C-alpha cells in the first residue's frame, strides 16, 4: 500500500504561494526564516516544482542555491525536470539538463507507490458519454471503467522508470534531450514525425490501381534494393494505419494478404550528423491482426519530408523490431530484436550494422557473454571505451520444460566494437 498522505502545514502552503506569486525579494526574506526548501506541499510538490510551473528562472536558481534537490519526486514520481517538460518551459529544461539531472533513466530515489484513489473512484462512477450511447451498453461502459480503475491501481502499486523524453511535446525541448544523449526512439510518434518534416495534413495521392499493385509488403532482392512506389510513399507521408488504407480504397477482404504500413511499433529512428534520419524495421499491430507484419526495411529521411525506402533479402536482414540502432562513425549498429517466434535463439543476441551512405547491411558475429535474445532495451555508445552499452528491456529464456519465457533484463552489458566481444558489467 502507498503511504498515507500527510497534511500540508499552513506554513508550507504560504511558502509555496510566495514561490508562485510573490516577488524575488519576498522569497529571499522567506528563506531567511530557515524553512526547508524541500518540504513537500500539495501532491508532494516542492518549492522548486512550484517555481518551475510558474516559469520563474530567478526563483529556480535561488532555490537551487538554497539547497533545493531537483531529483526529489512528487506523489506521482515526477521530478522537477518532468514538471518543466509538462509546463513546456524551455529555459527550465535547459537549466536542469545543464546541471546533469536524471532524465528518467536512473532515478536517484526509489520510486514511490502511487495512490490513484480519487481518480479511480471518479472513473468507476462516471456516466456513459452521449457519443457512445448505442455503441456500447451502460454495463459494458461500467465494466470498462472498472477494468481501467483496476489497471491504474496495479500500476500505482508497481511503478516503473519512465524516460522523461517520452513526455516531450515541444521540438526545441526534444532537441535539448537529444543533445543530452537521450534516445530519439523514446519520444512520442507525433514528435518524431515533426522532426522528419512529415505533414499531418497529407492525403492519398495513389490510385486504386496503385493500391492493388503495391499494397503487400515484400522483401528486397538486393542489399540494398531501392523500393519506391506511390502507395508506400503515401503511407509514409500520411502515417496512417493499414485499417484506414483499406477503408480509403474500399478493401473489405482482410484475408487477402497484409497491407504495407508505416504506422509501426518497435522501429528505430537514428539522427545523423548531417540532419538526416534513418528509420529501421518495426512491426504493425499485434499477431492477431490481419495486417500484423514485422518489417526489415530502412527509410532514410532528409528531415524536410523527403525520404528513400530500401529493402533487403530476408536472409541478409531478417524482420526486426524492438531493437536499438546506435550510430558510431559511419555505421549504425542494430542490436536485439523481438521478431517472429521462429527467429528467436536462446542465448543469442542478434547484431547487424548498416553502412551510412551505401545503406548496405551486414551481420556482426559476436562472442563473449552476450545478453541473450534481447529486446525493448536501451543502448548508448561510450567513446572512451569504444563500447555500446545495453541495459533494461526483456530477454527470452528457455525453461526446463522447453517453454519460452520473457523476463526483465536486470543486467548491463557492453559490446566492444574493437573485438566484437560482449561482457557483462558488474
């Protein structure tokens, strides 16, 4: 159970009011009384968080000088940096990142259990919206809300580390996180499309004949093969799912093969130094969907809405999703994958590398103590050691009864790019 919330004293309430609405001089006088700058107020928010929401840079600096701890969290595990992101406060984000605060990757303090009590109560008591009447019954709505309340309660009791870049909805702030070393793949899909220069107002330009000719995914026949056609181009420009494409072209036969789609989970997006971006693989929908498919293509974006699609033979580069793609020199190292069940090999970590410019892919044969069949992990390059470090994510392991199980990866591993040898960090 989460700890019961303590009543906030009037002294702290008045202190936070001065932080929010008072002058800098008034705050300076208040701090002379010896009040603890880190004392939490409503929802566990401290004075630094209040100053950040107020977007007052001078008060933020003063509070930091007086001992405010930017790594502390509120009752929902949000740090000062996450508050700055939610407030869309560019200068606040820049200031905190320059101080080297945690970006939601390695929290300084243990995560708190979260009490969503009032929120979940409101959900369970909510009425069926007018627009859903006739679509679902009151009983179905109530069951849905109860399931949501239960899910939130379980999430609150088992909080997880969430990278803050995933909350960013401002391009300038996103670039600050990228400069700090964050992985672009953790950003929201909408933010990634903005970086790529892809419009949210694009419409289909391909004809019904184009759709019928090019709607199906296919592997390349060369390493690489340039693959351009009107329908695939539309799907990238629009960013819609396969279901919407079927509807647009009046294709009601979902058993007539998978429709090629660029609305994907588990793809990687790697920024290049020249302003281009490289997107690799990914999957569309889950296995039970008629348009489920894991891709092995590469799309090179110029950041202004122009792109090139490259395909590969399956035996050169198999379907790949939930991997990492790390730029080192002129190579992008593609590590890990969930893939189709028949691809997975216990104890093996697949590694490939993509040559920037020629866009040729080759297998990297590695040795040593590798993570195993790893996916949904994080990776970063350490130039001082010439290694790619991977952490978090999940690993497939085979149990005694030959059943496969997916377990959390609790270790850090390093791949030495000089010898292509893995080692486990201790």
